[in-house]
C-alpha cells in the first residue's frame, strides 16, 4: 500500500511520487507539497497566519 502524506505547511494531501521531503539536523521529517510551501517554511512563516493554508482558513473562521 502506498502511503500518502500531508503537507506540513498547508495541510494538503500529497500524491505519491510528488512533493519534497526535508530532513532537519535532529532527524525530524517535513513533507511539503510544493516549493511554495517549502519557501514559506524557510522564511519562518506560521501557517495559522497565512490565509491560503488549511490552518489559516480555520483561524479566520472560513472552515
């Protein structure tokens, strides 16, 4: 069975064979669906404060 992952930044489901895997020095795994999510994570942005993410929409009361 092929595992599907959830993007650590926006919360979107990642199709098998796509996306990016980032491994931090302490061994923590981060899955990103796109370069957009990866760059926003690198910039230190919080997903709750970005309107187009799943957490951001929930914080704004849209979902």
